[in-house]
């Protein structure tokens, strides 16, 4: 007979020894539940970097000089698209001297415009109100998280839409009916490591432009196709000459460079050749710049604010000469990460984004709202989240575009090799 040392009582048998099957053993559930830890969106969702643009009203609102996102207001009719006007600068030579006459030589004002579109978005989750499965799951209060999780999903969608617009001109919902627009490659591209004279040339024919970019990516030198101080300074001067707009903050003219974590890490390593070197300046030293731009870390050459973008896209180059294809990978909602993990030279690239003021146009004619759907005598229900909102590049052009007529002066893609 089994006994406990020092006591004469029989040791109780286990439950299985008492005729209790293991399937009847009771399981206790904790009342708490945790969200998955996902990537935050501090940059494009920042209220400090968004400015409302009233279209179709008497109030004159200028394109922002210190904000990332133009929140294009829909007005009273909230149409599926809306037009924003742009007036070109005067370019005449002028008249000089006391014998010159202006009469008959006046310059005609030139207009361009950008059309901003919106399409619907929606998502939902299913729940139950009673029954055996509801009783089991209600111990964890799981259905209380329907709306909070949908709100989190929407926040992650905003970050995805912004990066899609910066890479292919428009966020994905604009490629879906009834809008059904194409998604062209951003017309401003820079390949780190190439001289400023050898950068891809733009062409209004998309296939030609993509071939120009793809050819240079496919034949680039892996060891130099990375971000260092020299390449960043060259890039800043290159885009300054191309009229890419600067942010104006407290007397400073700056670009924001949202870097892939690979490049951000390299720039901060003193052991890396030509990393931050003597050009380093703490972002906090420029009028608390890091309090205005989430994630601002350093400023290089008093020109470029470096920000680490943990959701930076990647690019996989496909096809061959004259028929290249571009596949961008993104961190999407939840744990759905389509970015490439490969590090193959001249095939996989990190996508860094150079940002100027008003680089994104957000058009939201229908604000997010929750709706509920009930079925089967109220036992089953769905909580849906609905709205209409899209992001795109503000590209001003005339009715018949040419290679030189389009003006997109607020952002650029900066490609670096993932193999470096």
C-alpha cells in the first residue's frame, strides 16, 4: 500500500485511477486576451504631417510646404473623383530698358490639373450571440475585440495605401472596378551608386520608362548600390536640380528619406565606409525636428532627414531587356508580409522613398463607419467596417501628356541592392 512518508494515510489515486477519462478533465481559460504585436504606422498617419485641401470652394488653400499628406476635402457632393488645379510659373524672358514695350508680348497663364479618385473599401469579422460555441468562446470575451481589431486593420491599411501610391502612383483599390485605373511606376527614380548623369530617364510610355529603369537596375554594381553619405548628397543635389520640393521648417530646406531598415542600420554603423561620418547631425538639434517627424534620427548635410521605415517596400525585378516587370512587396495587414527575403544581386532591391511636401493626396469622400448584419435568428452576426478612401501621387498634367509635361515634384523612389 502506497503511503506518504511520515503519515499513515493512503496517497490518493490520480483522476485516471478514479475512473475519470482524460476527456472529462476541466480546462480553465484566462479572461485576458492579447493582440498580436504588429508594425505601427507613425509617419503617414501622423496628424502633424497632414493638411486639409479645400477643393471647389472660395477659400484658397495652398499646397503645403511642411506636410506630407494633402487631405483633399470632398465638398458637399462627394463625387468619386475631384480635380485640383495647378498654375505654372511664368517663364517669359521679360522686357528691359526704357525703349521696350510689354503691349502685345504678354504671357498667357498655363494651367495643369490633377484628378484625385476614391473607391470603396470594406472588411468584416463574424461573431455569435448564443449557442454552445458562443458559450465556449465567451470565456475569453473574444467577440469584444471585433471593432478594435477592425480599427487596427484600417490603420495598417492606411500605411499600405500610402506606400502603394508612392511606388506605383495609386493605392490598390483604384485598380478595382468601377475606377479601374492603371498603376504606373513612380516617374521619379534614383539608383544609388550611379552617377547623376546616368539615372533612368522618364518616358510617358510606361513600357519604355520601366525598361529604362530595369536596364540600369539589372546591370548595376551591387557593392556601390547602397546608401552612404556620398550617395545621399548626390541624390539630394540631383533632385534639387529636378525641382523636387523641399520641406520648409524654421528656415531649413529639407527632404525626408524613409529608409529600409537595412540602409538605416548601415548609415548608423561607424565601421561602414562613408556612413554618417562628419555629416551627422542630431535631428533634435534642428528645432526639435524629431518631434514633428516621427522616427527622424539624423540629418545628413543639412539636407536630408533620415527616417527608418520598418514597413519599407522591396522590389523584385523580373523579365529581361525591353520587357522588364516590377513586383513590389509590402507589409500588409496583420502578418501578411509579401516583401522579398531574397538577397540576390541585380534582382532584389530595397525601396527607399524620398519625400517632399504634399507628396501624397488622400481623398476620402466617405468616412469609416461600422455596420452590423444578423442572421439565423440573431445567432450569427457580422461586424463590418466600411468607407471610401484612396491615396495617390499628385501628378499635374495637361490633357495630352508628353514626356516633359507631367509635374510630379514631391517624391522619388531610391533603389538600393538587397544583396549589399
